[in-house]
């Protein structure tokens, strides 16, 4: 049995995932929806079932409960697409620093500020060599709680940072102007192989490319060199993913990683005619 994990806030399958479930039905593969915080839904999971995390888009608000849920699934013998350890390992954005330290990825100049610490935003700006910074919660999605320092007055930015730091770990990164100029490329890999890509661009005057913030996307074909770099990155991270999305910006022809999404990314399956079949193949092969 395939369980597509959703949430109470987003209980139904997305348009893309409805295409996937329909094709699985035509293949004779049984599936059902699993709202991850529903005791009733979780009680239906049996040993050997495969849970595919798709639209659990409130997990950043219930991070500890989400990790406990993954443990409970594994404890009852369920299989988790992309693996329990990888989902746990990428929930907190410290994984980006780990990928950089391992030589697997180039990321924007980044510092991690621990919740409750007294680190000062000006000190971080000095370390990063720029006053134009982006602040992100270390556990978040869809740019929730993400903001850019430069447009704010210095005193306002320092106060906002200090207040947010009392509640959560924060990732502070040097702003990349290429995001406004050329957008961000999301490369989707299915079954470990490159499938398709979209280019996401922010609305004028913003830097956030997510549709929740007015961003738009269009299907694209990245340069082969960028695809090859993304493929090497994913292979170094894990060689048996069911799905993954690499969000990146090209800087002087080199991939600069923004996110490696293996929990529940939007996969933009409608951007390529063969993507749904490839995703079904990857699910069935796991």
C-alpha cells in the first residue's frame, strides 16, 4: 500500500499528486491519503507499506511532532520514501553547512545563529562581508519567516533579528542579487535521475520566489553543466532517492545551492509530459 502523506491544513492531494495517484491506480497499485497527524489514518499503516511525504506543509510548525511521527512509522515497519534518516537530516537547514563542509556544494556565505544566543546582526554582517543579508528560520518552508535585512533601518533590523532569535535557530546568508536578476532554478530528480526543471522568479521588488509571495515559475532547460553539477551533488548526498528537488542559482557558471529538498517539495510534474510516469516508476521501484 502506498500512503501519500498530507496534513490537516492540506488534506487533499495536490493537482500533481492526483495525476500520480491516478496513474498508480491504472497500474493496479493501491494507495490512500494519510494525514500525518491523524491517529485514524496512521492506524491504517502496516509493516512494509510505503509512505510518500507529499504535502505535510505544516511540519515546520510542529517539528518535534513530525520527527516523532517519522520514528513511529519506522517503528511499525513502514518504509519511508527517501529514508527516515534523510528526512530527519534535512529538516534543519544546518544540513546546508554540512554539505558545504563535505565539499559537496557551494552555498551563499552563511552563518547559523542558535536560538537564545546573543549574537549580534552587525557582527554577522562583518563575518559575511556584507550588510545585505537574508535571515531564515532554520526550520521553515515556503520562505515562512524569511526577510531581507537591507531594506530596513539598522536599528529595526537588529531588533527584529534579536527578537526572532529568542524563538528559533536562524540561518543568516549573504544576499545573492542573481535571484532578482535571473531567478532561481529548481531541478527535479526522480529515481535519482534528472527529470525536468522550472525557473522561479520573484515579483518585482521582492527576492522570494515562492508563489505564496507572488513569485512565478515557468518550465526551463538549464545548461547541461548546471544539471551535471546538480546530479553530482545529489549522488554525493544519496544515491537512492525517490524524488528530490535542487534549488539553485548560477553564479559565474557554478551552481550555488539554496535548498536540497527531499521532504515534501513541490515537484512541478505538469512542467514535463513524462514526469508523472517517471515519478510512478520511482515510487514502485523503492
